[in-house]
């Protein structure tokens, strides 16, 4: 009989333990409901108080004795819960069990856990949580990929972003996890602060959807240049479209500085080329053309931006003197035959002393020029009227050769060949003795018995300091 009684006692103890083993939940219960239980009221066990079906059924079957109400007596006697590996996704309702001391909720599918109301909890096992699954997207960036995972679906399940600590290589920003790498990540792991008395954390692994196709790298900005004198039928090559994509209608956006719109109706796409008309414009003006690209299989819709910048061609027309042209390409444009507005802004000093330069035509483009040294060249005229910023200049000792004609005390030198280089007779002051200039014809007359060997004159440059060049 003693042995039989012992078996009965053991059996009853096992039954009582089983009733205490199953329980759990999230601490999202309203404070008023918790207060009611302390006053002896019952709690209805339903989808509102215990939203997770598996957790709810466990509470009904193992704590409430098959009933759908939870009494204060049941709560008071529940000090141990073991819901290990029960496929539970949400422990909302755990907050009712204020006497809970031990909780094992390992190996479920929890993504957040709030134990702030379980003040007597001393032992917690919340390891091995997994969640299937969240999508991952990517952006190509300098030869690698930025991988992004939106955690808002977990936030909807109760996740508080401030309690999340992502494991490397992930970072969290505004509800989105980011990592960098060449290979698509397969999972995202983090620790979640439970706010239990021991400041414990729950470790969670989120599986990411496999087979994510990286976004195909595409070029979205194209830089193009046009002459300040305008170009009809200007053609610029566009990036090759990703598979399945189509170009939309090109549009000019914002305020085009390219002399009001002429880049509008004339735009068309032929293959991978954009053809447009750029009107004549002033230095530094730019325009923007946008082209939508839609329908790509491995890309979201995106826009190609063609940045059109007007430039000054460094050619024989704008810089007719070969030596000066070569100096500009070597010292200003880095070998390119285009002068941009940025280059113009950055050019504040020019030193072309002793370069055998015969013409500085093109100097007027350098409107930021503050210092100019063009001494000891072969200049016969110089116009600096547009170089308003010049403060320091050295223009002396210019020499050239011209024929002299006449005889018997009357000699003449024709300056008209110099007019082609930009000479304005009105700016010439002859300084040679016994010589006069006809400002209409450009003829200098000497009244000397012997043939003159030199002609000297000064030429007004119209720079801000009213300086002249001295020509022999």
C-alpha cells in the first residue's frame, strides 16, 4: 500500500508540473487588464489576449484546464513555463503571468519579446529563434553591392527598433538593415532586449529569400559638351539598356540655361544615341535632359540624366596662334581641346613670357584672370577689355618685322597686315621720331633721309589699369 500511495503522489505531481509548464506571450496586454487580474477578475483567452494560435492553445490546454478563461489562481500558481520548439511567433499574453520565475521559449519563431511586466523572472532561455523569411534587395556601388532588408514586417509584429542590435556585417537605420558585399547574404542575425529583470536578450536569425538577382549596374549620368556657338543635330551616346528595358520620351527639366529651350522638340533617340539641338549660348551655360528607363527585368525603373555643358573649343578659330593654343591645352585644359567654365574660373594667372606668340586672341575668355605676363613676344596688338579682373600685367618688349618702302626722304610702313590680328588703329600711338600714322589707312610715314630700321609704338590694351604694350 505504501508503494501504491507513492505512485499516486508522483503521478499527481507530474500532472501539476505539466499544468505549469506551458505558458508564454508578449507583454502587450493592456495595464487595465493586468490590474483587473490582481483584483480577482478572469481573463478571456482569445485572439485578442493571446493572438498566437499555438501559444493560445497551450495556455487553454495546459494552464486553464481546457477552459477559455484564465483565473487569478491560475496566474498565481504559474511560476514555470516551457514552450520550447512550439512554432510560436508571438508571446503576447505573457505579461499576465506576473509570478513567472522561469521561462523557456527557445527554438520558436519569435522576432520580439517584452518581459517588462514579469518582474519575478530569474531564468530565461530564448535562444534559437528563426524567422522565414524577408526579401533582400541590392544596389550596385563601386564594384560591390549594398544589400537592404526592410524590417517593417517585424515591426508590425511588435518589434521595437531601439531594442535591436544587429550582428555584423549588418547596420540598422530607419527600420532598414544594410550590409555591403559581393555575395547575396542568406541570413540576418540580431539580439533583442527583452526588458526582463536580468536585462536578457533573445537571439534571432532571419532567413533571407534566396535567388535574389542583383540589380544590374547601370550608368545614370551622362556628361556631354557643346560649343558655345551651338550645334545642330548634336549626338550623345547613351548607356546600353538592361534586358527588357525601354527608353521613354526625353524631357528637358528645370530652367535650361542653354538660351531657353531649343533642346525640347528637337530631341529624339536613335538606338542608344540621343540626338538634340543645342542653341548658341554664353560661356558656362548648362542644360539637363532626362530620359526615363522602364521595364527592365533586373532593375527598378530609373532615369538617365544627360548633363549638357557649353564649352569653348580650343581650336584655330578661338585661339589662332598655335603657340598660345598649345600653352592653353598644356596648362589649362589638361590636354583637352575644350575650355570649360570651371577651368575659366580657376585660371587667375597666365605667364606666357618669351613664347614667340604673335596673337593672344582667346585671352578674353579668361574672365577671372588677375595676373598676365606676356612680355618678350611678337604681339602687335592686345585687347584686354573683357578681362576686368586683371590687377598685374607685364606686356613690354614686343617685336615684329614689317617691310618698308619709299625713298628720297619719304618712307612708309603699312600696318594693315596687323589689322588681321586684331589691331585697332585708334589705339596706336607711334613713338618713333619723324613718323606719323594715318589712322584711316594704317600707313606710317617717315620723313627721314635714310631708310628707318625700326618703328616703335604703344598700343592701348584697355585693361583696368589702362596699360599699353610697347612694340618695336
